[in-house]
C-alpha cells in the first residue's frame, strides 16, 4: 500500500499539499479494498490519469465484488473506506460490465496549469 501511495505522490506535482494528502488517502482506501477483496495471488494496478483540470486515480483488481458505501456504527473497525473516498474526492465510481475484475476510480479537480508566455 505504501508503494502505491508513493507512486501516486510522485505524480502529483502542481497539486496543493492538502489536495495531494486527500488523493493519497483515497489511494490508500482504494488499494486497501483491492487487497481485501481480490483473490489471493492476484495483483492489482494503480493508474493515474492527468488532465488539464483533473486527476483521476484508478485501482484495477481481479475481484467481482461490487463496491458500495457502508454505514458503519461508531464501534465498527471497518467499512469507512468508500465513505472517505466519497467525502474527499470530487467524484468516484466504477464502470459496470467491463470484463473480469473491476476498476474503482476517484477524480479530483485541479487548477488549470499556468500558461507560460514569451
């Protein structure tokens, strides 16, 4: 999980420090879910898509379990991952019917990069 956070952190140049922290938290939660729900021995993939005004983080895994928001009680020690993603990301979701496994993504709006002029 630490490796996935470092990978993403290395590609967040231009993001405000607070936003980079939010993105790292979401990566941790999505990767934790992938590790918990992917069959033993299978791998997962973290992908970063940079656009002019957004960063999209994708976690691809081999699980067929449908992601869903939980409503944990105060004493539950799990079930808050997607609640955090939902609270921190500007949007999140997962496509359906895309083949084996799944992709869960989180998107973050970022300021448009400054344009250099001569």
